C-alpha cells in the first residue's frame, strides 16, 4: 500500500513538473552575503531583495544584472515588502530602521525607527488596514495616515461647512480657502482660493443662496458670489487683535447680516454694497461688552426675533434683534459655552459646553408670562469616565409629518 501510494505521488509530481521546470530559468547574482527576503511588485514588475550585506537590490526579473543598489541601512536587513496599491516598497533592518522607498525613482521618501527594541526579526505590511507590523520580542504596529485624495477629501483640516438645499452643494472651508462640492455626484466643482490673510472661522448663506458670507480669524468679513467666487462686498470688521468671528447669521426678509466675535461685540450689518459709503456706514446696530469674556458661539432665530450668544464666561445671553436689548441670561454651564442653537420653528434653545453638557430650554414668553424652563439635560459621554465636547449641532422639522 505504501509503495503504491509513493508511486502514485511520484507520478503526480512528474505530471506537474517537467524536467525543464526543475531547473532555474534565471540567476540573479549580486548579493555578497545571504539573502534574507525578496518581494515582487506585480504593478511595476520589479523584484526587491534584501540580506545580510546592508544593501537593497532592485531587479528586473528578465535581466541578470540589478537595476540599482540602494544604501540606507547600517545593519543586516530582515524584511522587504511591496504592498499592493502603494507606489513604494518598505525595508527594515535588525536595529529597527524602517525605510520607505519610492518604487518609481527609488528615492527614500521616509525613514523612522522602531524604539525600545533590542533586535527586530521580521516585518510585514497589511495593505488593507494600512498598517506595518514589526516583530521582535514584542509586536509593534504602525498605522499610516490616510493620504489626501482630491476627488474625495479636502487637502486642509475642515474648519466649518455649509449645505445649500437650493443649490444642492456643500461649502467646505479649510484654512484660507473654500471648496465647493456637488452633493449629487460627491465631486468638487470649484474652489475659492486665499479668501483671507488668516484662517476662515465661520460662514453663512443669504436668503436666496446666491451669496456666501465668510468670517476670518482676524475679524474680517467678506461676501462672495457663489457662482464666480468673486468678492462682492466687505463688511465692517471686528477687532483685529481679538476679533475672531464666531458666528454669522442672515436675517432673511430684512436682508441684514448678524455677526459676533471674540471682541464681545454683536453687529448687525446691512447687506448692501455702496462704493460711496464706508463699511462702517452699513452697520445698523452694534452692541459692545455683551459678555465679560469672549463670545465663542451664537445663533439667530428670525421667527422669534432673538439672538443667542455663548461665551467663555460660562454664560448664555439672549438679545432682542430689533433693538439689541438684553432679554435673558442662562447661568447653568460650568464651562465655556461652545454651542447655542435655536430649534426652529419652536421657542427652544439648545446650549452645550466644552465638557459635553447639553441643555434644551423652553424660552420665556412675555405675552403668555411663561418663564424660561429647562426641558432636557444630557451629558455627551464616550464612556462612564470621558466627556466629549459637542462640536456641531443641527435640527430639522418637517411640518408635513407633524
């Protein structure tokens, strides 16, 4: 039985491998010491080998001589990987030096070291999860940051964003520029470059969604045409020293623009351009020292005729829009009030602070003599111990489903 099985297995091997296949078709000679690992790039059709002689060899499998020898390690190499989908290959030596090489021109793009290890013994790339695993007496895992893809992401940190229900577009502000994205296709359509000399902090749309009002870190406010990106107006600035724009609102039927800033000031500007007038001439109403510390959040409810502001003094204050008259003060938060939001069309105000504590308030009504009342208190917790600040809030009400 054993003899028969052996003959059968031998016959199968003979069918799979002929005499010619048993011999190497090509010898690639160049390493002076033992080869530790080889890797092949299917996309670029190159072979990379590493060993104990500190050098990285790149080969064309169809040619006997190496394409190039790369120096960059000072210890015997233990691993090389050509991750699929990446335009690079990665090498590692026993002392934990990692080199990332450009597979197109063989330049070294990045070098870093694995710390707190005596001797690295192996390396492996996991392309799907964008991770590099290093083995010694312990495993160490490095994660690659997601690269920028201009078709699906922004090239700058996103500071603020808006969505137009009329144009069906997203307006994404990153540093000093604004990218416009088509909400149907998910593709960028145009970009407003270098809008200010400082970072953009907030934005708002006018009633017809034809204009974009933008505020900056240095307290400047500009109005842009949404189609062309051309600056069509510049409003009266807040303080340049400490006047970062924290909120911009649009009073629809009145065609006015409301701004608040870190300089503790609220301004109501007329949305009008007259070259004969100064920007300050278009300020209809203004109120200074609205808080003891910076105003860092705000909102406007046109149906209620109210402006709400939140400050670093832990307070929320409510102002009458028409006369800039102080209406009410909410003292409930124990940290900076980072978000205030009217839940339209109801007389409700949501407030949140940097500790993740959120309240929903039923506002006082002078006509019915109702006093302000807290309806909801909620803490945004990631776990039982960690509080997470609320960074963005929006609400939607559909009268048809009421």
